């Protein structure tokens, strides 16, 4: 090999490494942004609901514009047309945050229109109420009735006094650890999907019994299914039921479909898994009794980061990567994935993989 050729190879390799590094940094930042945007959406929805209840209680008209204003990454203010009872506000905030699975500790304060200052605040933990002096909220130039909500999280760790309250320190550390773990899993999935799209997934195929993989995925969802008092019915008729697949990825595909079937329902989940042999292929169907998907969204659900709108269902979390992952893995196995659904009448996902 000539020196010129070697130099060209080294340069190309350097560009390739730089490109991969840039891609990884991009997707990590994207994951952080998505997580923050999701949290902000959930908080805005929860605070809007609290405001609506206060308007109803005070028998005052709702404003034409959104009463919630986000002043910074962790500070929200909510305009209301009348005085607010602190204990009632705390109850409403805790209730609405719990509905949306917002587990972060928060502080709230009520603006006193007479004395023009914040008062009636408290620091609230999802696990244990912590009484505290009124937190120092940022100023906001408005003389109307409003309340403010802050999410201290990492900021409070900068306070030297936190060392004197080890229980609170442990609570924050646990929250950060859990969030980091969840983010790590999402980032790993994003990076993995980037490799899949570049046809660099490296499937480790082996002859496997699809029925056994289905039973493994069902086992992995048993805890969540029990919590929601759901059921899964197996109707496995494919014969033969063996083909060459990557056991890990294919089990994840089935798990993702089951996980969505459990999450996207307002009732106790009732799921049916069927298999048939059709034209030298295995047909796998996952049918649920969930909220359903309209025609327009059915064309988008397999796109990366797309999330089905859930209406009044507020406890569904995620980045919209699951079904895109399902599609990419299925296609990597030379298979196809499709969906049929009606709003309010559940969905059926059909996955076909060749018998090889």
C-alpha cells in the first residue's frame, strides 16, 4: 500500500470518527431536550388543570389566554381571578402532578395582592411533605392574583445547608439517579437506532421458537399488567413457530408492542396475542382494547419521535421511539409491520417475518 493511499485512508477514517462523534453528541442533546420539553408540557397541563379548578371554585370566568406562564426552566406562574386557599392549592397541585407522574419535589407560593408579596408557600415532596419557610421566588411584575411553582431539583444541592438535612439530600440524589438511568436507557436506544438506520445493527440471528419469545415478553410485562388488573390471552397457532431471529431484539419488539397496549388504555388492559403461518411466514398479531389511533396518526406512528395524542390520558411517558424501533428491527429481519385501529376500539398490530 502506497503512502498516499494510507494517508487518504487515515483522513477518511478521521472524518468518519468525527461524523460518528458529532452524531452521538447530537442525539444525546436531542434526548435531553426532548426530556425537558416533555416535563414542561406535563407541568403546563397540570397547572392549567389546577387553574381551571380554581376558576370553578371561585365561580370566576376563565381567561381567553393560557393562564400559565413559564418564566424560566424551573419556575412557572399561574394567573387566577381571585384569592387562593394555600391548603387547597397544595392539594390540587399534588393531585394533578401525581396524575401525570411528576415526581419531582416542588415549592409553591401565593401572591398577596394587598401586601404585594409572596406568602402561604410550602415545600412538597412526593414521598413526604416537608414544611419549610417561604421559598425566595423570583419577582414578577403583576398585581393580579397568581401563584408560583418552582422545581428546585439540582439547584438546591448548591445550598451548603443541604448537608444538615440528609433525608432531603437523599431524596434529591435518588431523583437524579432515577432520571439519569432513564435518560441513559433512552440515549442508548437512540444511538442504537442510529446504527440500525446505517445498517450496522449486527443482528445475531439464531433459530428460535417465536412462541417462547412471546412468552418471555409476556413474563417481562407481568408486573405492570398486574398493577393495571389486565389480562393477556395467547392464541398461538403458527406451525412451524421457529425461524432465524435475533432473540434479544425480537423479544424487545414484542415487549414494546405489549407495553404500548398496556399504557394506551383507560380501562383494564385486555390483550390478545395470535400467531399463524401464512405463505411461509409467521404472522404475529397483538390486539388491545386501548384508546385507538385515528387514520391520520396511523400513517405517522412508526416515525421516530412521533407520539400518539392521548387526550385525557396523561400518564403515558416516552420519547416516541418504541414503534420506530419495532419497525426498524422488523425490517432488519426482512419483515413487515402494520396497524389497524379505530378510535375508542383498540388497535391491532400485525408483524410478519419470513420462516428461514
